[in-house]
């Protein structure tokens, strides 16, 4: 049996457009807060994993990003590993730290993700960074997939990923009868939830009609259904039982029950039963020894509102084709039977790619500690996060599903 592992401390910066910040300053802010939350010092950290995806393309800093960013916070000398795995980078960094702890290599690790994405004067470089999340040597294959799924040809001024998600949404509509109004209900739910989250990029509640009336991006999406580019960072202190005993915040630790990473396969486009998110969820449930009925609160990777609908199904929180009815019943809102993205989700909270997965876990740890204030899910004990990224073949290139449990 593997060694138990815990999140002893966690933090997330406010997300949004932060022109005066850099990867270094965002990292320092998040790490300082996580150490304080855990009751730890820099001297307690035995190894660190650093997640970032955009700095090489947008700033030219590569190869040793983590060593450079953490040096300013006084973290030197220890093993530091740089992790890049598309939008799933932060969760992948956590998985690597877990392997290190469970192998007995050490007891206290730092996992941090930081991203500086807002560069108003460099739209071409920002667009190229997103396009690089697909196979650049198979551009024709990507375009053929979009067409085959009923989508629109990519257009200048919008992310290729919006076209990919839109094509998938149209295929789901054709097969299961989901609608644009379903997606608007998801977006309205999340924007309204974000108003209760002081760290969210957007904090303006929205109605379904307001979401539908927002600027069109690519059918069926309006702007309010799509995640923005964001600056921000998140960090966590992960430890074994022995490591936890050395820290002063033991009573607030959250146990990591499971963390499963899978990659894309060559499944048929309409084989939703073997979608990467479904396979990751099943692997995490098996590792945790529980099923979707145990989940009290979820954070999913809603880069678009369609992605939330798909991941609700993949996590087993609703049967395929039934999410629309569940939205009308309030099942996935705060106070519902399976609250999803009470943080505001990526569409409203923000999406600083390398920090996103850790940011999702920040929300879930806050919920399991009972510290979420007006957005608190009552009696939350088991939480799940789905964090996917990139695109390969017919689905995300990588997906991580993590399950957490309240310790006390």
C-alpha cells in the first residue's frame, strides 16, 4: 500500500490581467502564501516541481524556469523539476511529487504553477502558443477533424481550441440533444458563482440571456462561455505523514486519495465511453476505492462551457444526455446534489494555464476545510478535480483526475 500523502498548505493569487507582475513575482506571492498556510519555511522543502507552459514562447525564458523563479524566494540547492504538460501541467506536477513522496524519497515537497499570459502587444505569439498545443506537423488533420465533427474553419483572432471545442459541442448536440441554452446555463452558473470568489478574474453575475447575448465567438459559444487568458500562480505544500508531523498546520491538512494521469488514444470520435476524461476518472476512482456517488464537490476544466458538460458526464455525475435536465433542476449549482465549479470555473475565475490545475485544488482544499465562506458546499468531505489539456487526435492530449478527502 502506498504511503498516505497530504496537502498541508495551498495558495492561489488573484487571477486576471496583471501587467506589473512577472512569472517571478507571481511565483514568489504564491509560494510565500502556501508556506504560511502550511506552517512551513523554505528550509522544510526537500524538492520542488514547477509548472509553466508559456514563458519560453512569450518571454524567451526556457529550460530552467523553475530554478530561476524559485531562486528569488530563497529555494535553491534542492531538486527542482520543470513540468510542462499543456493545461494539465499543474496536476501533472502534483503527480510527480506524489510519486516522490510515495517512493520514500522525501517527506515535504513544493508544487507550484505560474503563468504570465497577457501580452497585449504580442497577439501573434499568444496565438502561436495556443496552436502549439496541437500537432503542428498535422495541421491538416486538425482542420479535417473540426470539419468532420461539424465545426467551422478556424478564424484569425480566436484560439484554435475554441474551434476544436465548438466542433465537439456540435457533435454532442447532434448525438444527445444538448443545446446552446444548456451551455449558457453552465456559463451563467459559473459567472454567478465567481461573484463570490475574491480571486476570480471576472466577478459579475450573469443570467442565461446575458450569456447568450454576449459577443459571438464560434457557434455555439459566446464570449461568456470561453475561458479568458489570465496571469496568476498557485502553490501547494505536499507531504507524507512524517512530513506533516513536522509542520504546524496539521489540523487543516487534506488527504490526497488519488491522482491519475492518462493520455490520448486513437478512439473513434463518437466513442464517448472511452473519452480521455472518462478513462482518467475511472482510474482515479479505482485508486481511491470509491465512485462518483461519493463526490460532494467538483472542479472541472471548463476551457469552454461545453467542456464542463462533457466532464460532468465523464466523472459519472450525470448520464450522457442528461446534463441539461440536471442544470434546470439546479443539480450542479451551489446547494445542488453535485456542485461543479463553485469557484467560477475557468470561464470566470480565469485560466493561467500552468497554474490552473493547482488552482482547482486550491478551491477544493478550501471547500474541504470549510473555509469557502459564501460559496461553501455544506459538509463537503470528498472532492474531485478534472484537469485536461492539449489536443491530439480526437480529444485532449493529457488529463489528470485528482480526488481529495477531508482529513478531520
